[in-house]
C-alpha cells in the first residue's frame, strides 16, 4: 500500500465523519416508513453519543484500513468531538509505527473547521504544535471546490446518515434484536435511495455529479427502539474511484445518550498550527 493510498484511506474515514458531525438539519416531515420516521425523530435531538467502526478497502493488493471510535455531537451548537483508532496493514505499520489514534474537534458554523491531534501528524509536520487546524470551507474554496454541495454527500458522517435514512422506503422488518446495553429494538433491512433526496434539491443533484462512481443506492440495516429512536445503522457502500480504482467502505454506527450535556471547545490558540499553510507547501 503506497503512501498515497494511506492518505486517501485516512481522508475517506476522517474528513466525512467530521464534515457535519454536529450539523444535523432534518425537517419534521413524517413518512409511512418506520426507519425514515426514526431518522427524523433522532435528528431533532439536541445532542447524542456515537460509537462506530468501519473498514476502507480498494485496489491495493487486498490491503485494508480499519478504524473504530466514539464521539459526541452537539447538533444544536453545530459542534462535535471524535476519537479514532486505526489499524493499518503490516507494511504500513512498519513505515509509520504503531497504529495511530486521532482526536478531532469540529464546528460547522459559520464555516466548517476541523482540529486534529495525533502522533501520526508529528511525522507529517514535525515542527507543528499539538493540534492542526484546517478551515475546510475556506481551503476548499481556494481549490475551486463547492464544499457546501459535497458535504451533503458525506455518507460516512454519523449524523449526516440520518438525513439519508429519510429517503428510506419499503423497509423490511427482520425481527427483534438487542443492541448496546441490551436495548430491545426492531431490526430492518432497507435501501437508501439518494436520488430520491436529490429529486427536489438542485444543490444535492449538483453535488452528486461532482463525484462519479459515488453510490446512489445504498443497502443498509437499521435498528429502532420502542421510543422510535434510531439506535444502530450499518452500511456497505462505494465511496467513488481513486486514481487506482474503486474505493469501498463498510460502516457500523450506534446512537445513544440523546440530549446528553456537552462541553465541546476548540483547543487554545497557543497549541494550534494552521494546517492550510502546511498544505499549501
């Protein structure tokens, strides 16, 4: 696996998860589908805790990058905090050292800003301070990228996925399951149809055109508790094409702690390096 492939896998896992973690903007529209209704209700909570795990793989001699983590999203304030742990193939570990952890803090208002801290970053920018800051909205604009449009296609973002579930239809009931902590839930199989969301949304349609090869029909499974909240979601999807071929991901997320108190703050400025300057070099 080349360094370029490692960077691609990291970006696919990290950036979309950060891109709207605290910015769920779901309406109150109700549908006849129980999973779509659960996504709508869950998205109206002021905050939630999230745990997740996933695997990214592509045309890299069957090598994969897996990750797991947990976080909290303050949907009212548009902020979030995530912690990741990565598992790289042996050849990559030999070059980078042990499997790294990554801490992230992000805010989505008024611009999408992400802070990252990881032992891995010391290898990329050895003279930097502990935290790297990147104003993704500003940096994307400099590169001629419509981040507002693309952010709508962040399929790996824990809270953005709730929006996609609003496009769920014909969910098929599979029975009853217990999830995190023994919570009793009803288990569904479904297909998320992004074209359904794009039908009446010009910006969403334009964003889809910017990413050829991006999945528009996503097989999924969902677990809904007796209060009507979404408690677990699993996806298997295509993320598009790298220069070497298609890239895919499977992702599992659990949602809990609805309405929990949050205290998410940006790191002090004295501990922060502007990542845009490093990227420009």
